[in-house]
């Protein structure tokens, strides 16, 4: 590891650790503490007990094991909740070095110091960066032709959050067509499913239906991002919002399937595929929480320095203004449920970030090409 990257990674990690030590974070941390209380009380019944604001537990059953491990009662709960994300960011940088061996040092430094990861991992308090680490690990292991370990890593990504289910068509088609083996794709899916089920025990067997409803039924916060925010600005009717939300959900599913087929038919690198799918999701979705913006952080690097800088800057500014508004500039506890959701500057930054996500999608489509290794600058 070159010295500039080592220094950048050390600085970023130190900032995250300080934030995790001296702050509570966002209201997600307070919600997680209530979830942890419910988990300690009765395990899988946390899916049916109200959370801090009435919202029930909606994470995969594996997270119950994690919450029992860190426990809710300690005053260090906010720190322990955020520590896995901080460590995952280090792991993601190290994996990117192996995944993109020709990547430049300045791109790696940009990745290490990107404000999205610093703010989400150090302050927010959620599991998204851990999911992304396992997803990058999946891609690396697939490229290293270690199918079984890649499947296990993908199963772990789903155990953290169910978001990677969106990538199942792209990954399975990638395995099928790159290896010219349907058996390999089936084996990958089976191993990943076994990992998910095994680490969901015993809760998934005791009460499967509430767990499935809670994890698959979450729809995000409508009206604070992108197209849904524009519709609110034009005072669209409630029925209009409901129709728009359903249409965008359907469009995302159809587009994900179409992209999986088209990109793999073109033999496009899997790093490009995942990046495009995430940015298309952001551009079309009616509910994108700020921590979701950490999902494409390692994958945007495939587009080079300036596109990565544009995304990190716009998304980082939006996340910063959101946390600053929610915490009233105090940066100790940030409550997102106190209206208004954002300041005027925050809404403008969010719109700019959303627009850049759309431009990034266009750029991806311009450069998709037969797989010859991931390009970096």
C-alpha cells in the first residue's frame, strides 16, 4: 500500500472513530437501540413489536444475532453499532486494490477520503457499508474464480440487508454466461441461500411470515428525493403519488431485469453492472435515505476520477447538509423526523445529487463494452 493511501485511510478512519465516540449519530441509532431492547426481550418477536416511532424491526434475522452481541444497555451502544461500518470501509478499500489492480493512487485516496463514507460510517449509524463490503468481496471472489466463497459472501451481504436481492439477476446471468455454465449459477444461488437460512436460524423457522413481510415490505421514505420530491412541489394529489410510487417500483424491477440481460449479453464487467443498477435505482426511486448513497461508492470508481469526484462531492454535500439540519448544527444527535425534513440548501443539494445520478447512468450506458477488465484512471 502506497504511503499517500495509507495516510488518507488513517485520517479517514480516525475521523470516523472520533465521530462514533463523541456523538450519538442520527435517530437511526436511537431506533436501533429500541430494536436491540426488543431483540433481547424476545428475539424474533421484534418483528411485531413497535420501534421507537412505531416502526417495527425490518432487518434480516442475522442482525438479531448482532444486536444480541453488542447489547442495548451499554452507553457505548452508538459506538459499537458504528464500528463494523468503519472497519468495513477499510476492508472495501483493500478489496478495491485487489479488484482493480490498475487503479491509480489518486482514485484510491479519493475513495478513502470520500465524505459519503466518512459521514455515513462515522456518524449515521446503520449497516449499509457492511453490506457493501460483502458485495465488493463477492465481485472480487467471482473474478478470482472462487465461486463457492463468492456465494457465501453474497449470502452474508443479504444477511446484512436485503438490497443485494436486486442484483441477483445480474449476478446469476454473469456467472452463467461468463462461465458458460448454468450449473455454476445454480450452485451460487443455492450456496448463498444456505448461508442466509443458516444464519437466520432459529428465528426464520419459528415465525417466518412476519419476518418475510417486514424485510420485503419496506418501501423507504416517499417524497424526500428525486421524482417524488418534484411531484410534491407540483402539489400532486394523494392518488397521483400512490400511482407514481407503484409505477416507479414496477419500473425499477423491469429495468433491473432488462439491464441484467442487456449488460450480460454485451459481456459488461460486473463492476459496471452493479454501479449502473444502483444509480438507476437512485434516479428512479421515490424513497432514497441518505445512508443509501454509500451503496455505489466503490463501484463509481470504474468511471474514473472526475465522475467519482462529482458523485462524492454532490452526495457528500447532501449528506452533510442533511445531518447538519437534523442536528441543528450541533452534530451530536440528528433527528430526521422533525419537520421540515431538510433546509432549502439541503433540498437543492439533493436535487443536484439526483441529477448527477441520472448523468452517471447516461455515462455508464455510453461506455458499456465487452469485458476486458475494469477500466480505471
